C-alpha cells in the first residue's frame, strides 16, 4: 500500500499575529541555551553544525507555539507546485495573444502555442486528480468517507410498505392517500354556525359597494404621479385607500 510522504502534503501557513512571542522567546532560550556557550566557529563544519542547530531549534519552537490556519473547505488538495508553474506559463502565453492583437500582428502562431500550453495544463490537472484520489483510497482511514462520496446525492427515498388498521398499502398512490389522511385530516366545521351560510359567504354575493363620485375619481387621478399613466386597478386602490 502506497503511503504519501509527510513532506509531500501541503502545510497550512502559520498565524504569526496570534502567537505569544513572550512564550516563544522563553522557549527559544530554553531550547538553544545561552548563545555564549556555543563554541567558537573556526571552520566550515562547525559553522554548518551551529546553523543546523539554530534553524532546527527555531523551527521546533515555532511549530509548537505558532498556530496554523485552518484548512479551507474550498482548497484543492490535489494542487501542486508543478500546476502553479504550468498555469503561469499558460497565462503568459494566453496574454501574449492579446498583446499581439493590440499591435495588429498575426496571432496564429501564438494561439497554437497557447492552445498547446492549455492542453498540457489541463492534462496535468487530470493526472493530479487521479493520483490524489488513488492515494485517498489507499488510506484505510478514508474508507467510510469514500463510501459517502460514492453514494448518489438526491436519490429518491423509497417509502416502505405501510400498515394501518390491518390494511396494507403497497402502491405509491395508496401510500400518499393514507399519509395525507393521517397528517392532513379534513378539519371539522365550526360550531354554532350554519354550514349553508358559510358556503354562501365563501362563494360570494353582492356586498353593496357604495357608488363612486366624480370628486373621488378626480382626486385619485390628480393624486397620482404626473409622469405615469395609472391603470384602473391603481385608481380603484387609491380611491378606496
């Protein structure tokens, strides 16, 4: 089983503004000790040794005391430095077409070069995605996450067979009917009111609208915006308002 080396994984940037520098200074002092105790550097080997001790000590303290930024959910985990270089190369060659076009020069050769660079860039993206997915599946810790990815989203839910009062409902129409009757039953009629009168009021009848006068119509028309032509609905709304 192929394991991804730690150095190949992307590391999030450090948040130096959130670090406690007093604590870092104390940790560096305890990690490196008194600088005066370092032996005198007289040759290259001693210099290389002192530099490595100093750099490794500083990095260890920063790793322990400086927090790192949280990984963005939009980050492309399959991205690599090679893709960055290919994208820059493609962008440069694509912009070259615009430069030649503005100069009035021929852009046929530049378009061919840009198209080839774009093809290489997209092919490398596909290659990186496939390799990252393979590495992801090779890790046994990702088996359940991969299973959730493989499950189609938005799949229709299959309602199981329903049983009510000894009667079984198998078809979708029968299930829908029994669910509607259970969760949305027909409401009872209000008490103390005549059902026929309720029906007549819902159907509607002449409620005796008062007649409009000429002054009311004139007031509604001149009250409107002079730059617009109101319709009948707007006139009626303003009259009765």
